[in-house]
C-alpha cells in the first residue's frame, strides 16, 4: 500500500468546489488530471452537505476513471458516503487511528503534522502518509500557521524512511524541488493549480519539476 501511496503523492491536488476564471471545480480537476495530477483531495469547508455529496461523487468518478486516488479532507462520514479511496485528517480532526478503524485497512489515511511532536504522534497511528507543512507561507489555509521550511521533512524521512511524506503550503513549480530533495515523495498544492489560467499546464510543470528533482 505505501509504495502505491508514495507513487501517488507526486503532485497531490487539494481543492474545494469553487471555480476560477470561467472554469468549474470539475473542469479544473479534469484539466489538472490531464496535466498529470497523481492524487486529488476534496477539501470543502463551506458548501452545504448535499452539494458536497453531489459534486464529490462526480469528482470521485472522474478520479476513478483515471485511476487516481480520491480522498476527502477531515470528514470520514463524507468519505464513506462517497466511497472515497481515503481520508486526510489534521491535528484537530478525528484521530488517524479512529479514521482507520472506521474506514478499514484498504483505505488511505493521511495525517497532517507541522512539528516534531505532531509528527511523532501521527507516526504512532501508522498512517499511509504524512502531510508536512506549511512548508512556505500560504494564504490558502487561514489557520495554517507560520512556515516551517523543509527541515521537518528531512527529520521525519531520516527517522522513518518507509513513511511517504508530502509537503504542503505555498508550494509552486519554482520551489517544489526543495521538498523532494529533503525526502518528500511529492508536493500537495492548491492555488498553484486551481488559481492558474491553465490548470493542465500548471500540473504538468509541477510534475516535471518533481520528476527532475527525484532524478537529480
């Protein structure tokens, strides 16, 4: 499972249901997958639940047709209703061990960490991957906190080389390589794809930078 997850973390798109410059969320996702996105997470905090379920099913089916894992942020109940491939939980969400118990052993469980203590606690739950960040300053997530750089990725990858790590927070094509160099399996992005005029081109560029960093 972890090798499959590691491969799927290269360019991890985290998105809500908001469109941009004439594109709906679904069209953004479709273009991003065309460009090479390898995993997609639905993180929607504001839309009514019926809308989340309706549009979430369309995104799930899109990902399924492309063979790309589809995860839900925070809401294990929504992940179950959508038959998602997994869930990503933060420090203030349902504990990762409980998410695993509810979803079962065949689903992906990712956990966020921004400090050594948080990483150690998350590792104790044996997730399928850790999301480390915010790596750089970001305005996408209001409660993200101060940027931490790539040091924690380097630290955790040395401690647990078997654990796939993905960096998140302020990552763009120009700084993605540093995350891979520190030991990350990939980069998780929001606006670097969703807010771009050409999401497919943005995803393609990110994948190229990650692939080049892996080979260097």
